[in-house]
C-alpha cells in the first residue's frame, strides 16, 4: 500500500512538473490602421449673455436657445442630435464699484450626419444668435466596421513580426496561444490641404482630411 501511494505521488509530481514547464514562444505587438474620410461632425457650441439681473440674462439665453433649436429642426436635424451639455448662471461682484453682474451660458452639442450641410447650418446658427463655438470634432458612421478591419490587420501584422523573429533564429512561428487587445477606439486625424475656391460664396471653412482608426494587440505564438 505504501509503495502504491509513493508511485501515485511520484506520478502526480511528474505530471505537475510537465504542465508547469514553459514552452518556447514569441510575443509581439501587432498594429492595424485603417484610414477613412469622416462623414459626420460634432459642433461644440455655447450661448452666453451678461446683464445686471439673473432673470435678464436667463431670459436672453432662453430666447436664443429656442431660436437655435427651432432653426436646427427646420434644417432636418433630429432632436437626438441636439444635446444640452450644461447650463450655468454666475454672479460676479466688482468690489471696487460695488456693481453686480450676472452671466448665463449654456453649452449645446450639435451632431451633423451630413458634412455637406455644415457651411449652411453654421451660418444659420450664428444668425440665430449663437455666439460661441468651442470646437468641432470629426467622426465616422462606420466605426464598428473599421475597427473590425483594423483588428484583422493588427493580428496579421503580429504574425508577420513573429515569423521574422522566428526565421532569424532558424525556427517557425506556430499557432497563436494568447491574444490580448491593448488599444482600440483610437481616432487620430490626418490633415490634408483642401482646395479653396476663389468664389467666396463657395469657400470651404473646414478641412476634415482623414481619420486613422488604430487597433493594437499583443499576440503570443508558439515556436516550432
């Protein structure tokens, strides 16, 4: 009985040792990038007024916000693409003159799903009373499709690197044993020069250029 237990213990130790023994492998970082011309734009705008009473500045702000929203809807911009980011009302006291002033500002983000309407809508917004643009952000409606394509490129890039390392050592990169995505949703604008028309009525004021959709993955390959 003691001999049987000893044999089982030795066998179990041998199996455990074999499982813990590391296998030869190579780990690399693969990068996949896809370029795309953006087809949407997010306008970060703000409406602000100052005055001697809180009621006055809020009334002025509310009036412009109403005009802006009505104008956007008249241009076919759906309500889901118009969002209030914040509304602030501040009181400021000049301790030298003892005067009190109030300021109200409301930030509104506007998403345009058609870049061709940008110039016209921007002009209309300014005419409606919107008095500040904090910036614009280009986007794409093909986000998921482009991420999928970038992932495939990243894995193939990792395989190519692994094969180069293995070949230099006189070996071969076998099957992948571990894949870990380390970066996604990275959008990097690549600017390019756009032709400006001589006719001011048709002049373009934005240059969307291209966006880079990048995915990075760590892949470990078994060495044969």
